[in-house]
C-alpha cells in the first residue's frame, strides 16, 4: 500500500513539474551573484545579516538597512541553493562581468515601507524596496516566483517544487504595493507570545504588524516589522487599590477620576464598571506620566500604542462636564486628544525620544462603537493617529457586507459613519479569528474572508489586525493564516485559485479529500458567533445557568432561532465534523511518514477537539431543554453523553494558552474540557443531579 502511494506521489510531482515548466520559461545559469551594495559585501554579508543584536534600528538607519539587505541576500542564497541543481551562488558589492546577478537596492534606507519592484536588466534583475521591508518582501516574491511557499511555521512549513535547473524571470518591470498599507498583522497581548518562527513566517507572507517583545525584537527589527503595544492599559494604571505616595489608595485620593453613574452614585467595587471621567485635566497628567514611562521603558521600540478605555461593556461618565463633550465617543476622543498634547510636549522637551502614533478603538466594550458627533480633534489627525474598528459580536455566518444580516448591518452602519467623519483618522479593521471564545477551535473563515477583506478595503480601511494568532498547532487554521496574509497584501486575489494551489501544494495526492474535509469543517462552524459570542450567544446564555431545572427557554439567536433549532443545527454540525474527521483519517491511514503525514495528523487532532466541543455544546442545550420540559428520560440520555465527553475531554490537553494581560508573563495550558469553557457548568449540573439522587453516568 505505502509503495503504491509513493509511486503515485512521484508521478504527481513529476507531472506538476512538467506543467509548471510549460507555463513558465526557465533561464539556466552556472553562477549567480547577489549584489549587496555595501563595501566588502563579498566577505561580510553573512556577518551583517546576523548583527541585529548590535544595531539601534531607530537611530542607525544605515546599519539597519545593511542588515536587512544582507539578510535578504542570505535568504535568496539559501532558498536558491535548495531550488537549483548545479549553480554557484556568491555575494558581491558590484555587478559581475559574467554570469547572472540579482541586485538589491533600497530607495529610503530609514523607511519600513513595504512596496517593491522587480525589474529585468541585461544580465540580471534588480529588486528595489521603497524601504528595507520592501526589499525583503521583494526577495521573497522572487522566491515565490520559483514555486516557494511558506504555509506553516518552521522548516516543515516550507513548500517548493522539486529541484530545477533554471530560474523563472520577469519579462517586464513589476511593481508591488500592499492593499492594507497602514499595517497587516496580529494583536498579541502578552510577552510570551514571541516566536522567531512566527516572525519569519509573517515576513515571508508580507505581514508587518506585531507586538514588541524583548526576546524577538532584534529579529523583528531586522525583518522591518512595525511594533504595536498597549491595549486596556488604564485598568492597571487606574486600579482603585493602587497605593499612592500619600499612603492612601487611588480611590481615596482621586475618587473624582472615576466615572459617575446616571444616578450620581460611585462605588469602589464598581469603579471600573463605568468609564473613567474624561474631563479631568489631572487625570490626563497622571495617565500620561505612566504612559511615558512605558514608552521610554518596556515599550521603547513601539511605533504604535493601543490606548483603549476600560473594557466595561457599561456606560460612560455622566458628570456635567463629560455630558458637555458630546456622545460617548466624543468623550473618549477629548481625553485622548489631551493625551496627544501631553506626548507632543514630552517629545519637544526631550522626555520622549521618538515619535509615537496612538491607536484608538471603536468598540462596544469601551462605549466607542458609534462615530463621534463632533469633528475629530485636529491634533490626532495631524499626528497620524488611527482607529481600529472592533465589531466583537459580528456574525461570521455572513460576510460583513451582506445585506440580509441585521447584526453585521448595525456594525456596517457604524463603520460607514466613522469613515465619513470630518478630518477622519486612518482606519484599521479588527477581526476575531481566534479570540478567546473561538480559541483553538478548528474554525475556518474562507467564505467570509474572501468578501470581507476586499470589502473592508473598498469601504476605506487601510489596515487589518486580528486577535489572537496561535503560535503552535495551526491545523486547518493554516488556511486562515495564509488567506488572511494574502488578502491583506492584495485584496484582488483570486481566492479560488489561491485555495486550489494551497490544497495541491500542501496535501499533494490527498488534496481533493482534504479540500472536502476543510469544506465540511467550515460549514459545521458557520454559526460560530451564534454559538459562542459574548452577547446573547448560546454559550453566554447557558454559562449563566445554575444547573437546576430551568424556568425559561433559551433566547432566540439570530440565524439559529429557538432552542430546538439550535439543537438541530448542532446535530447537523456534529455530522459534518464527523465527515471531516473521517476524510482526514482516510488520508492519514495511507500517508506513511512523508511530509503530508504531519500536516494531516495535526488537522486530525484539532478536528477531533472541534467535534467533541460541538457535541458537548449541543448536548448541553439538549439537556437544558429536556430538564425544562420535564422529560427526565431524555435528560438522562443527554446527561450520559455529556458524562462520556466530560471524561474523554478531561484526559487530553489543547496547545498552550496565555494570560491575556500585557503586564503578565504566564502560560495557561488547559485540558480540552476546560478549554470548551463548559467545565464549571458541568460541575453545577452534577451538583444538582447529586442533590436530587440522579444518575451521574
């Protein structure tokens, strides 16, 4: 059996190479010189390519550019040696007299601009980056022309055609520009989310927005990354129990800084359940001082800093001064305009030694989803500050721009209003492809991404970010990471052609079955937001349940309807996931130990966890309904299934998680049952059954 599969694989790759050669004319070269335009390049390129730890990338633009250019050269050399059968590759500071050359150039050495061009010349090609980041992307684009792809992390994620005798060259000068030029990347809220493999994968797929981390900062600098830090930082700065020099706590000394409810009350245990008072000048100075310490210390390399209010999902301050500022978003913009003035003064006075752009948010949790009533403060616009639009409860059953979805329609109206503001700020769109409620589930978003990301661009967004990229065990989510990166770079990408190539290159002779497995898996999770979002989803409702006989039916959820329809949708998804798992298993049974085995095995493990999670959610809803309807026989049957899943899911782990707090460095590795977020609810249900002498089996 294995021998037959191996023969088929060789035939598959042989014909793939023939087709590739027919479509692309290949030039043969006995030698290639990579031209790095710095003195002594022939001797020192490899040294320069690895000196990132000795460079101050903010102040030494010459050495920074040389480091990135040299690294580009070593990457080209490394992959071209793996591409070609018999070719000598060397480095030089000038073009050679004979032989083919690849010349590298940077227009603006101090820039991280990402645009680049590849131009055919007599005897070689010229790769020119607008900035040093663009040069690196140009080098990877040339390798991409030869057939290289970087789908997953590390060397095992590299995919190329078998060794060839020549190179594919452009016939005319080609220019490349990112669609999302404000930034394309990930929000990562803890320093432990640092991975050199992730950074290299990002650069090879032209993503450039990442959180600053001390361990990986030198590499990220070499790769031309943009650093973004911060988040809900005021929750720690304005901790009401924070000790003050006077011996008092912050609440006692500055109670007026905390928001006033509509009824005029203030309570310490509810101090952060309402936004802080945006109209307090002393509060600006206090927060500005703490922010400045971060920007000159822990976040000294940051280019962008997220400044978000309390994640309260509550109201904003209702004091008379705040009311005069406008709506909730106007209040927030007033405060951040004052913070901008504080930073500008600190920069002039030398207390801040670099320019920093602020990233504000349009987000329900901070009361800022609606656009402001008043013009956006001019100092925010002048500084190049931006807004990230975070529709946290958006529906993923539909594209963000489909007209028949009420949830997305409300968000779309808010986005349009923000983008039409006078003196508008640059807009980044924030997605939730792996945020806490979806974390480590094998959810795919291909059907929405193909419309959403071009739609975001057409609406006026020029940046995109998502929460929170996993740094191990991507499984089926590998397609999400790659399609996200590709569409963020080029919103005009032909998604069908791109995904067809993905399955062919990643799974070879198993492409057809794995494509079907992905399709069934994606279909099973199309209602992920109705199942697991933060407001009125199935999960949010049943997590409030005490485990006793319920009095009320679960609320209707958009697109899934009543509880009986939710159960029906869940059972259908379970069957789809069983099919997806079966297809992966059929491939896994005959892969042997070739490159496809690890990929399919990883898919299988995550699909298994996804199947059990969907089963458990469906069973919990069915158990809830059976109890509510006093159907004890059905309740016992459903409980038996829950008990089985409880034991099985409590017996294995899901990849490493992280404490989501910028100030903490903590791992959080949970069993699969805990990761479903249903473990405590099962415990409450158990207590009810024990108290009422009901079977636990």
